[in-house]
C-alpha cells in the first residue's frame, strides 16, 4: 500500500472512532465540552486533518483511552483499561501533542484553554494585519496631502492654521500604526516648535520619531540619519552642544559609516565641528566643515559656507563687512550674524547687519527673532524683550546682550548690575550647556570694562588662551586692554 493511501486510511479510521463518540454524545455536546465550534466538530468528523489539541481535549472531556482513539487499540474508555495500558496510552497522547507542537500545530501543546485563546488571537492578528494593509492603501494619499499642507504652513510661518491639519495627521498615524509616518509628523511638528521656541517639546518629538524608526529596525536609512541630524541642530540651538555632538557621533558609530557614503554621513560630522568651533578648536572645526562642504555640494554646501565665513571672522581673517555681504538669507543663519553685529562696535556695524534681516522678521525661528528684538533695543534704546525661554543658556545670552546695550548707552551702573547677574548665571550653568563663543567673548569684554581686578584677570586669561587657540578676532580687544599677543595668536600679559 502506498504511503499516501495508508495515511488516508488511518485518518478515515480516526474519523470513524470520532463518529462513534458523536453517536453516543452528539456533536453539540462534543462542541460544548471541548470548547470547539460545532462547525469545526462537524468538519473533523467528515474530512480534513484533526488537530492534536482537539484530540487532547476530547480525551480529557470524555475519559477516553488515547490508544483506542489514536490507534484503535484496547477499550474505548480509560476507566476500563489496566493501569499499565493507561500509562502507555497517556504517553502516546503526549507524544502526538508534542510532535504536532514542533511541527504544524505548535499551540496544541499549550493545553485546552490557552491553545484556544492563542488560536483566536492569531486569527484576530491576521485579520488586523489585513485590515491595516487596506487602511494604509487608502490613508497614504490623504496622509501625503495633509503632510504637504502642514509643511507648506510651517514654511510660510502660518503656525496658527496648523491646528486644523496636525490633529488629522496624528489620527492617521494612530490608525495606520506606521513608524515612518509617525516620524514624518514628529519631525515637522518639531520644526514648528523650533520656530516657536519650545525647545523642550522639540526634543520630545525628536526622541519619539527616533524611537519609532529604531523600533522598526530603521537604523541605517536616510530618514533616520536626517532625523538624527535635525535633532542635533535642535540641541545645538538650545545650547546643548556637547549632547548634540555625542548623539551625532553615536549615530555614525552605530551606522558604521566610515568612510562616509551618504550625504547624511557627512552632515552628522557637523555637530562635532560646531562644538570644536565653540570650545577652542577652531582649526579642526574649519578643516572638518571644509571637507563636508566639498563632499555635499548643493544647498547643504551653501549653508555650511556661511558657517565657514563665521569661522573666518572668529579667526580674524574675514571682516564683518564681508560676512554680512555674503551671508545667505536662510533663517537659521540669523543668530551667528546678529551676534557678530552685536559684538562689533564699529560705526554702523549693527545697522548694516540689521538691514540684511529687515525682510525676514516673519520667517525667523524664536531665537533669531529674540536676537533681532535685542538688536533693535540696542540700536533704539528701547525696552529689552522678556526672556521667554526656559533654556538657561538662552537666558544668559539675552542678559549679556542687554549688558552690552547699557554699556553702549553709557549706563555704567545698570551695565555692571547686569554683568554681575550674567556672571552668576554662567557659573550656575550645567556642564551640558555651553554659551556661544561670542557670548562668552562679550562677557569677557564686559569684565575688562566693568569688573573688579579678579574679574579682569580672568577675562584677560580667557583672551590670551583664545588667541593662542587661533581666535584672532580678539586681537583688537587685547590691544585695547594691553593684553599683548605674540606671533600667530599667542598672547602674553602686558608689561
């Protein structure tokens, strides 16, 4: 007899024994006592494979002898067989269940109630996956349209109108449970928070988007890398430069992107360069930024050329007039340029810088907008903007600039009070926060002009060290206060 015919005969014999049980107890009773549906019981009696977990429940529900049920040996009921035969029959049943658990019907080994629950759950999950697929097909065009509308509103700074679009996008993300869609919405809302100055919420959204992509196994793709870079930019905007560089470096190491292969691999080298620029490593920062500009090209290169111009000013190689003339009209370029204008006390320097931003006021992020208001206060002697940010480094920034305004106005007493407050704020900063180099340079200049002997000596040490590290724009300040420099930026005390 062929193997297929033998299996068919064995299955028919098993169904014959099942029908014998049904004659004594009815299909309804079998369904009730085993927990199977009546339709499944009917199917098991007529055709198809009989699941092992159903046979196991049948044995326990009716006290059957497993050897009789499975092989047709011995008595029908377990109570009528000997102890030895009963043990052998039970072992046979367990063996069948385990073999099925390893093979096709794994859940049969779980027992009666758990097996039924798992089967029902598996069916529900399968239906859910099919439903999600259909939902995704219908939701994607709507999502892309709304996402584009949201992007346009943010680009045009119509933030109030996003209140109608953002909730709809969130509902679609919740409905589709798609990590890429969630990351896209989180990223755009984070951009809105950046322009509104809500840096805490911005960081929360960036973390949410990164987590969604990581959970989906999206470590090495363009969306994850670009999002990581945007997160680094957000951290840097709030003065968290060290955290920004650590995140970028960690992403590069995890992605194993050496040598760089993608544009994003190059972009993630920028946060470390910015940290270097602000912490005394101007030369390495300029070299790395130059490499990124050469590798990326396009709009990215244009934006980073602005950063190189800024480095050129710090190095004493590029005059402010050249920086202001060539600076692009990107909103993210505002803080460095405005800080340069606030630093320079040349005639009309701040006015020239201010004019380059006059048509951009409605398209600036929160920090640039606040610096623009501060520049106007310095120029016009108007009231200073209130500190709306909870980020301590940004509060310090405004204190130092207000002190500069009082110095220019000749209000020495008010300036000294602000200088002392800024000094205390700087000392209380967490190690994670780092003010921009120009902010620290302005505070050092105020110390030389307003501080006591100890404060002046600390400021002189800052100037000498900075000149040694290549920050040549401080030479004029060193000459004014007789902090003499020697050679290529090295400095020694006067007299």
